[in-house]
């Protein structure tokens, strides 16, 4: 009985309480499970940097620039005789005209900003700040003033390099990376707006790779940090105190929009400015145009990216490499060409004589060629074709394709009228090819278009004046 009772007691015995260590392990396991099951928390937002501290650190690296240009003046009042300015022409009643005062030279001044990149006094600014200057004066943040010589300039990027006379031991601005810059980052602009002296303004990066029609290498950082006349050539700093842009332009009639040249573009040309005083760039020797949605569809692309080659310079680097009109350039040395405007910038980063790899799409198939670059001259074209233009609307016509065409004397087809205001064709265009096939006459063109299904897009090779380009025609 005792044994039976003992067995029964053992079977229903209450287990001993868990140890403190076991409880801790259980709680830790439950907490870990809860953390694993919970959704990931958003990344913490970095604290705002100390703007005052940043301004104090970078201001000594920024300089104010004053240029003087001697211009032909006159006898006071900007070349006007003071007597005639107030009383009108001298004389009267047939009297003899009084002699004018001798002309004199006048000084025209301009203001700008720059920043120090070398302790021995090398300064970066905009080329337009020192354009035509006979004398350049630079004032540092500590009020010291130096004369400066122009070491080099590049008008295509609107950048210039100056050297202060007799300066040494100056604070230097660190150059950052504009490629790593992100939209939304805080930036600080420092400059000399309206000649007021060192002024700091805070903003963010509003956009990158902006094209504003300023030249062949449009690639601006857009910011809402205030940039005004006199800020030209000044630095745009990131929150680390690194220069990531050179303040260059303001948008006429717009408030809160300014533009800066990316510092990476300065890095590319700085050695040449310092050693040669000018910049030598490579040239591929082709004309190209952006890919519209219709052109991309005509060339079999789901997403239109790259630069469409429309014509070649005879004997140029592109022609020697085997590139053909109708090819689409999608990369240079492995770097993608997302927009047509990227191509001249990517090519111009290489010196003449450099061999580059050009990735293409030809008839929808990938192809890679190598090209040895020629030298881009100051008067050369920039390998950039005109942007697409819309056809001029004309009196009503019955052609179902939205334009009328006729045979051209000597062979070929000419566009006579355009009825579709959205058409990329214009009156006077000469149609050379459709979908890669030569256009012999109007009858053959009509037959070729009739075979195409509604919803597809025809790609025309067109001669417009002296320029050859491509135009898309949606078939309805």
C-alpha cells in the first residue's frame, strides 16, 4: 500500500519551480520571438547638422572676386557731354559748335565668388566672372586682398582657375563627390551676392542632372539655396563641409531655383586647367538625338534609353569604329547612357587619342565596338543633334497618315503637308528610309506603310536641310 501510494504521489507530484536562470532564458526567447515577428522599424533620421558650425568652418575657404575691365568712355556721364546731357545740343542760330571734351577710358567692374583649392592660392570660379577682365582682385574672409592671374579657363563648363600673387598657407576647401550626392540632402551656398560680402544660405538638393540649355554639357545640380548675382563661382557645400558644386546660374523669373556645376566635372578638367590653361576633349564624331517613346517603340525598345545615332562625321572616330546611323548608344566604357544628353558628357571626359568601348543596340541586338577619339575643336559641333520638332500644321488634307508626300525629282519622297500637329515630320523633309529600307518613290512608300498594322510605329530616316535624323510615325 505504501508502495502504491508512493507511486500515486509520484505520478501526481507538482514539479519543482523553475530556477531564476530558466525564467530568464524563457523571457529572452519570448522577447526574441516578438522582435522577429514585429515589422522592421524605419531607419532613424539623422539629426540636422549644426549650420552655424559648418558656416564658421567653411567661410574662410571662400573668397570675393572683383574684376575691372577698361572700356572706351567719353567726356563724363557715360560718354555724353554734360552740357548736352542737361541742355540739349550746343549752338543754335547757326553758331559754331563748341568742341567736345576728349574721350577717356572708363572702368567697368563685376563681382563674383570663388573658393580656395590649394594653400598656395589657387582659386576656382566661373569663367564668366573673369571674362574680359583687365584686372582681378580677390578678397579673403580675413579682409586681406590679393591680385590674381588667370591660369586657365573652360568656357564650355564655365569654369576658371586663378592664382593669387604672393599668397601662401591658405585654408583649402575639400572637394566632395557630386555623384554620391542625393536629392533632398542639405547644402550650404556661400558667396558674395550683390557685393554684400560673405553670405551663407541654406537649402536642399532639389534635383540632379538638370538640363537648362546652357551648353553641350548641361548637367546641373538644382537647389533651393538662395543664389543671386555675385554668387557665381561660389561653392555649394554638403553637410560634411565638402564642395559638391560650383554655383553658376539662376533661373530668370523664378524664385528659389538655382543651379550649380557638379564638382565631379571640375575634377575632370582641373589638371588640364593647371598644366595647359585650357581643356582638350575627345570627340566621337556623330550626330544623335533623344529617343522619344514612339521612336523607342519603332526600334523595338520597351523603355527608350540611350542616344539614337542619326548621322556620322565622314572619317570620324565613330565612322572608323563601324558605328552606323540607326544604332543606339546605350553605354560608354560600361557606364549606361540613360538620356541622350549623357553621351557628350561621357565622351568629353576622355582625352583625344583615348580608346573607349561603345555599347550599341543595332536592330535590337547588342554590339560593342572600340573607338579612338579625335580632338574636339572650339568651333566643332558637340555631337548633339537638334531636339525633336513637331510638324507644322497645314491646310486639311486627306492622307490617312497625317501628312502628304510626293515624288522628288531625281528619286526619293518629299513631305508636302503635315496635318497632324503631333507629327515629328515637317514640310520639306526628304524621306530616305522607312524601317531601314530605302524609300524609292511615293507609290512604294504608300505600299510599305499599308502593310503595317495599326498600333505599330514606322521609323523614318529624314534629311532636313543639311541634317539627317530619325522621325517616328505611329500607324493608326
